[in-house]
């Protein structure tokens, strides 16, 4: 995860006035301060609500992603054996529903859909990587998008595309003080941001003081260019993406999921491939990079 905060426009320096104030001036100043403090306090309350929602969505994403990766790491026969009596079948697809606890202690009901039609169930050595797994958390209506599955399920593609890009709205981004962009396929995410002409718009909002919070793909796109992440994500998913320039909010190349499943090998390969070419800053899933102006620290 990465969090970026810019100071915004330079403030003009005024001259120091050493003259005293009359009692009337002090009372007027206090009255003006009291009036102005009302919307300021309201903005703090609004920021707290946004932070709570962002944390909830992040935890929901983590829960759903964990289940998706768990299902993709074992064979179909093993899944059906482990979940015997705990799933339903509809139109040839298996529907799993289970309650999982997130890192914040909240419980999330996760619904996962598997399509065995593209899976060779007789081969237990197949680790299910190409299975069509769609997972969402209904407690916050949060979608976990697996763009690499699009070629197998057109209905899922259209549904997930619509839900995935619903928040990419200039009017909403213009009004918010905090922008959270989560994970998915980095190249598809960048493609959709470019399609909606949001790259420069988001960058300008961040430079004006909006806090940007990016997780996984949402963190990678803050780099100047995202081509280095092609060992982690499938480039071919973004069929309309012609070049890979990102938001360019940071002067390094952010690499999430270091030594984390299922990116253990790909994350190591990226570090090794670009160690002498790019300033790669790699973190695991328990870490975050906090950027303020031109400085950053790893938490």
C-alpha cells in the first residue's frame, strides 16, 4: 500500500505586523474564528468517515482475495471435497458462501463462484489457476476483480467492468479529500484511467492536497511507468493500452506483495531484473509506504 500527501500550492508570505489589537478587534476575530471552525470540524468528521470506509473496503478486498487465491491454489476435486455440503450448484457453476473475519475483527460474508467448465477436473496436478473464479464481499458490496478471467466469461466481464470502473468519476474525485484505488490487473486499471482521461486529473488533485491511497495495482500506477510489473500482471488483458506511463506521483518504482503468495517468484524476478535499472522499493503485505511531498518512509 502507498499513501501520498502533497503540500499543495505555495503559500505567500505576508509581512509581520507587530501592532496591538483593540478589544473590539479581538472579539470580532473570535467570532469569525468560531464561525469558520464549524465547517472545519465538519471536514474532520467527514475525513474520519472516509477513512473508516476505505479501511473497511481494504479489509474486504483482503478477505475476498485470500479466498480466491486459496481456491486457485488447489484442484477442483480437493475444493469439492473440503466444501462438501457447503456449496450450491446453479447453471453448471458452484456457488460458495462463507463468513470470514477480517484483520479489523469485522465479519464479511464472501460469495465465490467457480465455473468448472474450463477446468480439467481429472487432473489433480492442475492447480486451478485458469479457473473462472469471481468473488465479492456482500457486506460492503465490494468487488474483487480478476481481469485475467475475462476471456472465459463475457457476462462476468461486463458485470465486473461496470462495477470496477463505477468510482472513476471526475465529479466524485473533485469533491473528495481522499482517493482510494485498490488492486486488480495493473495494466487494465491504467487503461481504464486513461480511457476516462483521469491520469492528469488525479495527479493535479494530489498536487493540490488530496490524499491518494493505493493498494496493489493502485500503488503500482503511482510510478512513472508500470511496464516493470509485467512479470506480475498479464499485459494482454488491457487490449487498448498503448503505452505504460503512470501517475508519476513518486520518484521510485513501487513493488507490492514481496515474497507474498501468489507473487513469491514474480516479485523476486522483478527485483532481480530491474535492480540495476530502476529504483525499486519493494514491500510485503504487512507494510505501507507513506509519502509526504518529496520524502517517504516505510511503515
